[in-house]
C-alpha cells in the first residue's frame, strides 16, 4: 500500500509538472510546448497516444488486483491452518472454495488431491501456482511490449516528418529559409519525444510490477505449501504398520497423538 500511494503521488506530481511546462513554456515562435506537440505529432503520434492509454490502464489494473489481500490474505492462511490442525478438512475446503485469491485456489486444488497422498497434493499445488505466475507475468509483459514499441513509433513519426521537411525544401527551389527547415525538424522530433516519454514510464512500471508479481506469487505459494506440511508422511523406526503422517507442532498440542486420517492417508 505504501508503494501504491508513493506511485500515485509521483504520477500526480509528474503529470502536474508536465502540464505546467506544456502550458507555460513558450517556444521561440511564441507557441506553447503543448501546441508544438499537437502540431508535430504525425499519425504515429495517435498510435503512441493509444499505447500510453493502454499502459496506464494496465498499471492501474495491476495495482488494484495484485495486492496482498487478493493473493494471500492473512485471515485465510490462519483459518486454513486452524482447520487443518483441528482435522476439520471438509470445513477447510468449504471455507476457501468460493474465494478468488491465489492462496485459496492453490490450497483447495491441493486438498482435492488428498486421497492420492502427500506427493500428489504437493505436485497439484506447484502446478496451480505455476499457472497463476505464468498468467500474471503475461499481463505484466504487455508493459514491456509497449515500452519497446513506443520509441519505434516515435522514430517512424520523426522519419516521416523529416521526409516532409526536406520535400518542402526541395519544392521551394532554394527559397526555403533555414528557420523553416529548423521548424520542420523541431516538429519531426516531437514524435521521438512522445515515444521516449511513453517508453520510460512503461518500462519503469514494468520492472515494478514484475517484482510485485514475483513477490506475491511466491508468498501465496509458500503459504499453501506450508499448510500442506501437515500431511507429510514420516517413516517410523519399527516395521510393524504403515508410516504415520507427521503432525505439526502447534502452540498447544492435541490431547491425543492420533494421526490425521481423511486427507493424508498414505498407502
């Protein structure tokens, strides 16, 4: 949450500063910087604008949906631990079956494979967590694509602007003034400026969002695997009887040392 607030504050400050510069900084011809941007943007500038809107949408959606409370909330982790340690396995599944968090999805998937033993539960949890990570990383990868595509579109707009400026110079048959050429080049470079501005923001947030996805997916996966350790089998020293499942060491151990039966029976 602190990172969210800092990001929003920085974005607001940068946006306010940019608007102030665009409105107040006059160019040599007496036009504002904002007017220069509007006049110099070729049709690639429209595509750059669309890319910037897409990047803003992805960033806002990421910070709204990828949070600790939507990935691995503490109350779900604690409730699942209490149910499992109390051998209330059906209640544990019922408590998280309607949740849309990553922890609940991974944990319920693992518990549904309880009849097949601990290894099957662990493997199911790993596969489900990998699916979550892959999906979230693909969404964040869109910012990387935008960050690499925007400068290319800006360069394309600059090349088009340079072609038009030198074409007008050739059509003037020597009557083209140097200041006119400089003005044409200035307008052509507007597209490069727009492309680089979008790329800097997109690539910067790509690194931030990727780190958040990695951190939160690891947290949710580790929490689910930690709850599954209750079902890990332990080989006893004597050869009479099957191996007994290992019980975690809660703060207050249960009165009877019986092993959990429903979802952790090993054969």
